[in-house]
């Protein structure tokens, strides 16, 4: 009996331990299952705009959120800085929600080696790489006219966003200042500098299109290159506006103008129709009034004629039935 009782106690303890373990596992497993599949816990999205990328990620993870980084390029914030987040900050979302952040990691262009190139060629190369020229200086040299002598920052330098470059261009000494120089392919400001060197002034400007030249450069001049000029003379130039791209579809402005024209036409038609209707109505009213007046006049005439006849008859009757005058009778005298 003692052995059997001892065996029952051990068996009972084992069963109890198994039940406790099952209870613990079921409780923990249930919480884990609910947390991952039926997450009801909420958190508020913090504002990480204008924060460094690493700080923003840590800040979001502390709030129980996941992070997806989208690399992009912008001029709004410095490098490695968040400039957009979605969903927006301050919104309550479930824990483990993924927040997207846009980080500025765009790097500027590297300055190409344009030394030795002709100015027009260098401009085309820089324009293709979205690099802008801030300043052009001219220096007399033995190099060919309009040859690039130097560039700043130096070739290979990585530019910051919106950073521009300066270039030094060869402008051989003008042997004969009475001859018009070649300005074709130059920027308008560069042309002013060159004209000032030989005592000429910039005159009127007009615009045209030439796909072979960069935008905002000079296409032609008057006087033409090589012609005789005098000091103080004004030079007219034509500026390139680029190739005109023709589209089969109407532009927004054309659609608006067309719609306005249709509206105007409808308004004009309505005005004309209303005016004609008013004129017809007025004419009908006038005709009716004229008829009424004519009928009234005829009626009045008839009445007047009737009255005249009656008056004449009455006059005749008056003449016929007039009371005779009393005559005095001669009576004999008493003598």
C-alpha cells in the first residue's frame, strides 16, 4: 500500500506540473499570437521631419514602429535629413506599423574637365549635366578665341546642391576694334562684357528658335560678325529660346480659350435670339395698338356721323315745329 500511495503522489505531482506548464505556455503563446496577429495596442507617430536619418529611425523604433527609408534628392534640407514622412506625425496607429521616411541623400554633380574646350561646346556639356555657370571672366591669351582656360571649383570636385561654377575664357586682344566680333553661342551677359571691351553697346534683343545652339544663347547679331563698327554703336542680338515642340493635343490654355469662345458664342446667340424676340413682340404689340386705334377711330367717326345726322334732324324738326309768334290784332276804337 505504501508503494502504491507513493506512486500516486508522484504521478499527481507530475500531472500538476504538466498542467502548470501547459497553462503558462498557453498564456504566453496566446499573448504572442494576439500581439502579432491581433495587435490592438496603439502608438502615436512622432515627428521626425528635419531629423538626421539615424536619429529618425531610432526615434520611430522606440515608439514601436517599423521604418522604411526612401532615398531621394531635394534642396529643402541638408544631406541625410528626413524631409517627408508617411503617415503624418501625430496620428494614432497600431504598434509595428511601417512608417515611410524620405531622406535626402542626393549628391551633387562632379565638375567635368572642360579646360581646352570651346565655350559653346563647354556650355552644351554643362547643360547636359545640369550644372549652371555663375560667372564667366575673359582673359587675353594666345589660346583660340572663346577657349576655356580654367574652371572653379576644379574638375572632379563634387558640387553641393545648387552650387554653380565659374570659368575663365580666352578673349584675344582685339587688333581692330572697328570690326564686329563673333557673339554667336555666347550668353547675353558674356556678350555685354565682350562688347564693352571694344566700346560697343548692347541694343535691342529679340527671340527665335535654333535647336543646334543652347538655350538663352545668341543666334545672330546686327551688325554681323566681321562688319565694320564704330565706337558707341549699338548691337542688336537674337536670343535662342530652344526648339519648339509641337503637340497634337491642345494645350490647357487652348482648351480654356476654346471653352470661353464657345461660351461667348452661345451668349451672343442667346442675346441675338432674345433681341429678335423682343423686336417681334414689340412689332406685334404696335400692330395690335394700331388696329385698336384704327377700330376706335372708325367707331368714333361712326358715332360722330350719327350724332351729326341726329342734330340735323332735330334742327329740321325745330324749324317745322317752331311756335308761331304772337300777332297783335287791330281792335276797333271806342269812338
